[in-house]
């Protein structure tokens, strides 16, 4: 490592590397074509969030004159310049890949046409579609002395329009207007094809509107029409201390978000200079203007690919989640969990098991209380309906709702009000802390007294993402875990003195210290010559103190294997510091989301699942949970999951000491962990 290289990789530069790994899946010729298109959509969605939060934060620091160097060696201004350069390069590469994918799907009969390429039948059909469907929802917005520049919504697609009055000299200053491309309509419009044809042909909605733009400006000639799109600062600036009602404060802040600072302007390549200057001046965007050679906002490809019937040969092989076999033979889920702990592995095993568990609790007359944390749920969640039903039937139902889950605030507000109307006790967490723990507690009256049943998960209680993310959930009636679960809810909903956790690690009070102690224990084992090994899987690793702890353990001889999907600020393989640390990242058809840990402990192995990444926000500013797995068979199951990840040589990338990633290659037989992992769920291979 050169003398000027930091001991840490910058968080935001590491994120760029992660999104490049997503892009590499779109570039991989072995990935089915429609799946490649979906990865292109994910790259766009990821970049939108990155710009609206991380880059927006840097711009705010620069505007405030903040010049302090972070622990990775960057000032806000220096980092901003590097991020803009790298994201611009990434977007250029993304659109090269888009054109390649477009050529590939065209050979399979899926074609995007320009308006000039339409035949007479298609032209007539599109004229009808525009007149009947599109035209009624369009609103031309002129900009002049009497009509100020209108509000441009973040991440919405617009057309800038330059016009002249008919017979007016070309030397006159043009008139300027904008038209929003209605997001309520699909971006792709199906074209009629010959009867019996196996082809599918489409045009883009903005192309259709541009072709007919003159119908909106009678008496004027349009001479330059170009798409544009802005991204605004989307970070909520909540005053939780001064807010009498957190829910109302968040609703106000969501409305303020519409006027957030412009972070990025995306424009059509070759946009007319007058229109571009007008947008830059009015939107105060500065230098972050990205010219795009293709359709703006490729996130539409996700909806497009999902809407196409047939073409299964261009998609991943379907994987249908199996119902956990432990619950297959017994309708009484409480009876099953009373006898043994159950681990459920999503998406290979169905999330219906969690829903069924809560529904059974809602209708069971012996259940006295249900307590649950909710961070992000789907729009029509059966879980919310079950909680409401339980409250209506007289059970004590407490729901700790996290309203501040970014970009889901409005949805969370809606179902929080729904739960309150049903009689649930809805608690909005603690001031200054997001509630990110995933836990469900059911208190049931039984012959030998009250018994607590607990579900702890690594992922959100969301049936949609459970089909797309790899996550783990533990069902248990272990009394120690049950006692800790009750104490956790008491701390979240009431006044409670600090609790001596017997099983859990809980952020922000004890999780970091517990992890430190576990790492230090491995260090002591290594120094004493006993077995020492850490395997940890998470989404992100960026907390400096935690990285330093891992460096110390590595220097003591502890073998450390990390599976970090996204951001990783640790530099592995540095002589004298981290030569005993290996870091891999797996990006594949499912988003790797589970947080799992194994500590060898000198042969007395301990295994944990958690909601927390090893980031400063998770360890210090969120309510997070780490739970031990006591059942030997389930510990073996988790270790098998992790070993599969570590052996992946198809979709795994290894982090180099430079901060770059390289694909894992070796002479072993190809092993794609996500394809092999389904066997764990199907056969419950514990041994």
C-alpha cells in the first residue's frame, strides 16, 4: 500500500463500485436478456437514490462551507468532483450496454420503434391513442414574464419545448415551455403488429408526445423538443424534538421535499443551447448536468420487462418458494415452535409462513397480546390486516412503526392510520432513532402458564421483497429470547431502565459493545493458539471503529471472511494490517440482504442473525437487534448458507486492497451460490 493511501475505502466511492457490479450483471452475456434489462433499471434506481441522498448531502456541506477531511481522506468538494466524474462514466457505460441489450432483444422479436419507422396502420393507431388517452392528461406550461417557471418534480420526465410564432423571424428570442410526460401512463406503448406475428413492437411515450407536440401550441411552430429530468435533495430534515406530532411533521417534510435543492439535471444529448441554459438558470443546478444518449431514466425497463407475456426463454428460470416443511404437517404453528426452533430461508421458502403465523395468532382465542415492529410493508399487506383483526377482537396489539423509512414515508403514514383506526396501539419509535429491528412477539395463554413466541428476521415484514431478497427468519419459543423480546418492546414503547440483555444485542445501547467483545474474544483465542475464525455477512461495512477492531483481530491471527454486498470501507489484504481478511460481494438475481455471523470461539461456536449492518447509523442511530441461534441444526444450516457464498466462483467479486473489485476465478467447478442455496430450503440440509 502506497504511503498516501488511506487505511479505509471511502464509503461513496465504494458504493460506486457496488453499482458497477450491478451494471456488470447487465453486461454479462450469460444473464438472460430481459434480466439484463432489469439490471439496467436497478442501476438507474440506485443512482437516483445515491444522487438524492449522498451527493445531495455533499452539496449541502459544500454550500455551508464545510471543508473538514473525513476519515478516508476526502473533503466534501474533492469527493464530489470524483463522484460526478465516476457516475458520468458509469452512465455512459450503462447506455452502451442498453444499446447492446436493445439489439439483443430485437433479434428475439422485441423491438422499440421510432415514430418515423411506423407503418400506416401503426401511425393511425398511435394517433388515436394520443388523442384519446395521452392528450387529455397533458398540460403545457409556458414560461414568460406573467408565468414564472413552474415546479419541476423530482425524478419525473419532462419535455422542454422551444417555439416561435408562425411567420416570426428566426432571429427573435424563442418562446419556452415545458410539458410533463405523465407518469400515470406506461413509458412503453404497444404497437399493433400483423395477425399471427410473434413480434412485439413498442414506442416510447415521450416520442409519441414529441411527434404530436404541435397540438398543444396552436399558432406556434415548435423547433426544438428535448427530454429532461431533475433529481432533488430527498433527505428529510426532521425537527423531532420540537414536533408535537411526528406523523404531521413528516407529512410537512414530504411536501417540502418537492422544493428540495436540485442535485442533478439529466438532458437529452444535443439539447438546444437556449433550452439548456434556461433550465440551468431556473433550476440552479450548477455543473452537475449529464447528457444522455438514449431514453432518460432506464428504470422504466423494470415495469416493461415484467409486463411482457411469454418470452420465458429470456428470463431466469422460475423459482417457486416452498412452504417450510416443518409447518407442512401440522396446522398448529404454535405446537411446532413449542417443540423446536424453525429457521425460514427466503426467497427459497415462502414468506406465507410469517403471514400465517400472525394470522393464526390474530384468530387464536388463547393469544393475549401481539407486538411487532414494522419498517417497510407492501401496499396490500396481509400482516396489517391481521394486526387490525387482532385488535378488533380485543387482543392487546402494539405496533412500533418506523415512519421515516426513506421514500416509503407516505405509505407508512397511510397504514399507520389504518392500524390506529382498528384499535392498535401505534408507537412511532424513539426521538432521533429509526426503528430498524425486525421482531414479532406473541404472548399466549397455555396450560402451564403464559408462553412467548418470537419471530426475529434479517429482512422487513414485506411479502414482495421476500420474493426478491435473501433473508432469514427465526421462529422460537426459547424463554430467554422471549424475555429479551418483552424487554425490548418495553424500552421502545415506555419508560424502562437499561436492561441486562441475556441473549440479544440491541443498538444503540449494547450491540456495538457486544460485537466488540465477540471480536476481542476471537483475538484472545488466536493469541492463545486456539481456533479463531469470524464469518460475517451484511449489506454494508463502513463504521471506522468496527473496521479497526477487525484490523486488530487480523493482526492477532484471526481468520476473517466477510460477505459484504454493498459498501465496504475496509481494505483487505494489506500486509501487517489485514492480510487475514477476505471480503467478497455477491450480486445475482436475488438481492443478498441477510445479516449473519459465526464466531468460532475456540471450538464453542456461536451463530447470530441480525437486522443491523456494521454502519455508524445502524450501530449508533437506530434500534437494531442481533439474536443468537441456539439450535445446533439451525446453526449448521446458517453455516451452510455462508459456506456456499464463500465458495461462489460465478457471481462473487473479491475486494482488492486498492478498493477495486475483481471477479472470483479459480480452477474449481462453477459454483453459483444462489442456485445451490435453494437445496438448503428444499431439503433442509442441516448436517
